[in-house]
C-alpha cells in the first residue's frame, strides 16, 4: 500500500509538471502572436494595446520607461488585484498563481520582441501577412492554453470574477472588459501623442478580436491529439517513439 501511495504521488507530480510545461508552450505561442501583431503596425491585440501605448510613451519620456512586457506584467497584476477587490472573501488564494502566469506572459512578450527584432514590415502586403500570422499563432496558443485546464490568465480571470458577482454571462463580460482596455489604449494615445495611434489600436485590433475567436471555434474539434498529449505521463520507461505513437495512434472508434 505504501508503494502504491508513493507511485500515485509521483504520478501527480509528473502530471503537474507535464501540464505546466505544455502550458508554457501555449503561452509562448500566444505571446509570439501578440508580438507579430505589434510588428505589423496595423494594430496590436486587445491584451497588448494599453501596454504598447504606455511603452511607446515611456520610450519618449512621457511615462515610466518600461517594455511592452513590463507594462503587461503591471497590467496583469492590476487585474489580479481587481479580482481580489471584486470577490473579497470569495477569492480563492490559489488564484494568486495568476501572478506567476501574468509575469511569464509579459516576460515572454519581451523575449519574442527581441527574437523578432529583425522583422520590419515595410509594405502593406508584409503588414497584412504579419498581422494574419500573428492572429493565427495567437489563436492556436489560446486554444491550447484553454485545453491545459490550469490557472486562467489574469485577462480571463477578471471577467470571470465580474461574471460571478454580477450574474452576467462570461462572454458578455469578456467583451466589455476587452472594450474597456481598447478604449483606455485610445485615450492614452490621445493623452500622450495627441492623436489616435493606428499602430496601437487599428484595423488589425478589430481583425484580431473577430478572427481569433472564430479560429478557436474551428480548431477545438481537432485538438484531440493535444488532449492525449496532456494525459501522457513522462517517465524513465517511456521514450520519444512511444510518445509519438501515443499521440498519433488511431481512435478505437475510427
């Protein structure tokens, strides 16, 4: 019985590590998509619009000089703080792990900004292609992140908290929160630059809001392979070949 308990604990640890390793991959894809949208100069994604505006203002000495990722981390921390304020005693302390996820998300944005430093979109075609690629990659990352079933991103956790308190359906609250973030980005661009900065909130931002949601709906029925990957338990007796067979084996019902 003691051996069985030890093995179950080992399995639980391996499962936790494996789940969060895949979550890290998912977040990396999300941040890569975010960065590509920024690089397109057609408008950033919703989650990065306000941090991008503040970062550009910081580079001009109009605000604290933080990177896009730095301001994203600050914003994520604020969103977690708002969850605590809204939920009060109903806030689950385990949700504080969103702070870790929010930090990693912002850090990976800066990593991807450095990795894509060479990318310049000088033509309209290259801008459209980069925006499309960014939205596509971001959609894949979000779809996989949701499948991981771990702690929610702060940008999702706050709408969930508002939905619990108000009783309004999550999708509607999410739309309202996203809209507020975009409006704040537009207001900040007027405050800092005296104009609407289309490279911050532009047609690409609207495209991202519509396209990413549709992409996730289209991808979900085809992500059974990722569910099987999530249920895989790495160990010393299992090798890469076994993992590949496990992922791509045929469904018995086929």
